[in-house]
C-alpha cells in the first residue's frame, strides 16, 4: 500500500517547487487536490505543447493530482475552499510572501479551519527579511547563492542546466512535510513547514562555505574538473568520445597509473604522490593523461577503468540516456494517462517494498472540480 494513503493535500501552487513537492506526496499515495485559476491554470500549462499537445513542464510536475478550478479572489469560491481545507491534512502554497494572507489562506486562517493541519510554504528567500518580497526564479537564485560562481569554466560562468533550486526546495519540502505528518500521527498536533530556494541552495554548496570560513578560499570555476580531486572528470579518448572517471584515493591512483594507463613514471613522480599534490600540479599531470588517452577509444578505457575498480562512465547525451540499458532494466520510464492520452514520463526514483509506486494521471484544468466538491457536499459556486 502507498505510504501516504488516506492523506489529503490541498495545494495552492504554481511553477515548479510547490508542484514538485506535492507530486512527490502524490507519488507516495496522497490525494493531492491542486487548486488552479479557472481558464488559466498553473503557469506551466502554457510553457509548450511538447508532450502530445500538453506542456512538458506540467506533465513532469503534476501527475497523480486532481485539478479543481477555483478563483480564490471570488468570495463565492470560499465555501468550497474552506470545506476542502477542513477535509485535508496538508495545506501547501508556494507563492510570494504576503500572497497567502491576501487570499485568506495564511497559516492562522487555515489553522482556524483545521487546527492539526500541516501548513507547508515554499518561498524564494524565506517568509521575512530583506529579500522576502522578491520574486525568485531558478536562474536568479543560482546567482544569489553563488552556484553560478562555481559552475562553468575559468573563462565563463554557467547555470546548472536543470531547475536545480526548484527541484531541491520541492524535495526538501516533501521530506519535511512527511516528517511533520509522522509527528502529527504521534502527537495529534499540526505543524508549520517552511522551505526557501535560497536556503536550500546555500545548503547544497556543501564544503565550499567551510573553505571560506577556515581558509578564506574562494573556489574557482573548474569546468568539468573537480577543485579537490585530480585526475577527475571527462577526458577525450582516441576516438573523440568523452569518458569520465574519478580518482578519489591513493589506491585509485596506484591502480590508475599502473594498471589503466600503464604509466609507472607518473606513479613514481613526487609531484603526483598525493591527491593534494596532484591538484596543485594539475597543469602538468593532465596533458600527460590526454596524450595517453589518445591511444585507445572510450570503450576500451572504460573497460580498463572498470577492471581497476575506479568509478567511471560514459558521457551520454539525452538520446543515449533514454536508451540506457540500466534505465530499461530499472523500468523507470512509464506511461501515464493525460487529456492527450498515454504519455511517457520518468517514474519514481525510489522503490518502496521493492516496487515503484504507481503513477496517477496528469489532470486537465479543472477536471476534478465537480468530483471533489461532491465529495465535500458543496455545490459549485
């Protein structure tokens, strides 16, 4: 049985972070009721028509939900919204701070309708503070949190190629919401969960803040190399293809130099005797490796690296990923129903009891309005 069966989530959401949070909860069995503006819906509905006429962004983020069209600015919608909140375990919203109070769905108003509800809010920078009222989008937050400063080449910065801030914040919010539900099951008390894109990505900076605090080091942009390990990253093989590997220990280095590239001279060179030394002498070491790699094709290098038990892999483009043998074995690509018919999508990345939870359909705008209102005993406004 899905883990969150019997849990209802009412989601006043838009874009990516909120919808990803509620999609994860839906994937785990929650009944997610998505509130959308009549005639307009979630902004992602209009991004494109790639998925057989449906928006790729909307399909990605909104499977397994029921769509209810309610105009929260219209007083006639209030009875339906209040009935839905009373019948729900989680209230989720991811609009700019102040939006919830303006629309009568701030925590106090929601908790007055159901005192033990889990109130989950996702924002750009937090619910208060000097940046709280700013609109926050993935690119903006990547810049504000320093992510762009450590991504790209020494010559040019770059953004991470997916909406990593939204995905990170939505994932954190889902975890915290599930934890709050677990606590409520023990205590009977509701909880407030707040997650921001900004805080999430500062957390994802990992060890870089420690480098600043303890050594006042500003990490350089290293392209496809790693600032703390060498050799590391994709390299070109003799057939022109890129292959990637990571030498992460002295044992790796010995096996790499002696067994993979057959360069005992590199292993004996004092400049390359430790990881820190290899990083310091990266400019001398890497050209030697590029020359050695020109002798064989990528597949042969990957075979040799695998034999030496060094982490390695191909550098694939999206078409190759979609044909990846492990992807097929994991049965991660599944069809979901939608207003346009069955659409392939990437399924759950987690297994529960050895199985992937089943996926619900992608809803049409307002498709479930009458159904949900009937369940609540409310006449449409």
